[in-house]
């Protein structure tokens, strides 16, 4: 099952990035340094792993249950949920020629023993869950992998025989421990599985482990996962967000590429070793937070990866009656005080309505809308103030500069001139409409500031 739901990534490139402000960074899982993953050794595995992670990342576009995703942290990726819990996800691709997973194979090459060890390393915290995502089937039959999957989770489908199953899993983990040094799995040096004497309390711990584990066979095979993710996740997200002219294939490719870049960030593996070796770890906390930041994928990051076709977006949505923006009296007084011609003032009112209509139609309805609007408004205000400074400098001292300022807004307020991409597709006229709306809200003037309310009275 793909659980649905992320907040900015640290700066990449030359220099030391600033310490990111991480929502959820106080979660226990992110205080624990991950093991080095020597299993990420082929491009095919990387790509399939990134495409499985993309299922959770794309889901963030339309739902808020996921806060963010951190790539290659403890497992293949970690999902940080809005309720404060975290889910360690491991991705296992299995070729069809190898057949379904058996119980023994799940514990060994399927990584259940590794997941158990990492769960123990997280002190079996109540907020930590685990997921094994595989494209392969599970072998049916009593005591095998299919029954195990149905016994997992907080509300298992099958409960009869749970203790016996936990004993079988415990023995398989103890067998895996003979050849692999998992510190949280007891080392029982015997020659056969039948001779294993399970340590006291170990079965109970395995039962608790199964209660926080999900074994999911939902990810498609490698050759199908791209098409499935686009049609089942990206297309519905585009429709719900009411985005136009989205290049689906290039957008999906950009999202997966962004996840892969987070997966492959190895710039500070040496610092990770130092962090692990330092008992206090205080001096290295910033470095660890930066590493998390570089590997973190959020809702905003996914939206920034959208690729649009070159079709010009209409100023007013087609097929709908345009809405008239409320207010406007303050804007008219400000434009009049700035000596902006009446026909241009009327056009400003039309553009303000165009922005109002577009924002009403394109906003997602999620809590992040207000942050998106604040960020875009801040960028537009900065450009408006820059236009005002240049307008003042180009007229005689003491002269009105509103006409020149309005001309500069039309010339410079462009989508591609914004310091960060807008939350959805806009054209230049929409940006000017937002600027006029901000003026109507008394956030800037086309003249020297005056009391617009007092003039109205």
C-alpha cells in the first residue's frame, strides 16, 4: 500500500549549506546515524528504489498525512508522518524468474533481519514503523511468507498461530546472525536451525516487531512502475491541483531524478564516520542536520519539479465566467495619486480580477496554500519596491513617479524573473494582478505614502 502525503532541502553545491529548519527533526530516528548502505550498487536498483519513493512523494501533492521523506536514511527511505511517527521503508526488487519470497528468504535477502536490527537500534520507539516494499509475490502455505504478511501490523488479518510464526522468524534471524554481524540479534553458535535455542524474551520482541511491520507487494515491476506511477499518482494530482499544460513524462522524470540526487548525496560520508565515533556528538549535530536536509524531499520540492509545456496560459480560465475581485477602492486612490492614466488604472483592476480568479481556481485547498501565497507575495513585493526605487531615480526630485513605476512593473514583473518558482503555472499578467492586489491591501504605494482611508473619508 502506498501511504499518502512534505519542507525545503538544504542548499546544494559549493560551500557549506545553512542549517535547515527541519519539521520533525526532533524525531528519534533522525538522532541516530544510519548504517552505510553497501547494497546500493547498481543503477537499476537505484532507479527502482527512487520510483518506489516517488509513490510517497507524489502522494504528498494531494494529501497532508506525510510531512516529508528522507532518502537513504537507515533504510532506502524514511517517511516522516505529520502525526510525529516515522516509517522506515526498504525496497526489494525481485525478478520473476526467482519466484515468490519464502519465509527464510525474507529474513535473509529480503532484509527482515536487517530491519529488526535497525528497529532495535531505534530503541523500539513507539513512533517507529517499518515497511518492506517489494514487487514480488509471497509464497503461500502454512508458516510461509504470505501468512507472515497477514500477521503483520497493528491490526493483523491473521492472529491464530502468531507465537509459532514469531518463533520461526526468530530462528531464521538467529541463523542469519551466524554470517552477518547484527548487534541487536543474539549470536547463537549452533550448526542447524533445528538446534537453535531461542534466548528468553527474543520471541516476544519479534512479536512486537511484527506489530509495527508492513510487507507490501504493491510496487509494480521495474518495467511497469513508471507508467503506473504517472497514471495512478501524477495524473490525479495534476487534476486535483487544477494545473494546466503539465508535461507528465518530463515532470515525473524530474521528480525521480531529484529523489536520485538525494539518494546519492555522499559528500559527507567521512563526517558521518566522525559523528559515529564521537561519544558526545554535540560538535557534529549541525553536520548531521545538513545531511538530513540534503536528503529530504518535501511537498514544495516536488511541486518545483513540475515541467510545463510552452502553451501560453490564458489570463482568465476558459469556459468559466470571470470573477470580479472584491475591494479595489484603495488601489484606485493610489493609482490616481500616482497620476497613472485612467485607462491603465482600469486595466489594473481587470488584472487584479484575473489574479483573484486564478488563485481561487488553482489553490490546492491544503494548509500549505497560505505559505505559497506568502512566498509569492514577498517576491512580488520585493520587485515592486525595486521598481519604485528605479522610478524615483528617473524623475526629477519631488516629481510624481507613479507612471514610471507602473511602466517598470509591466516591464520587469516576469515569471522567469522570480527568485523561486510560483506554486502553480502563472503568466506575467497574473503577477501584475497580484501586485495590484497587494497595493489594494496597502502593502505599497505608487506615490509617497499617504493615509488612503483618510482620503476616502
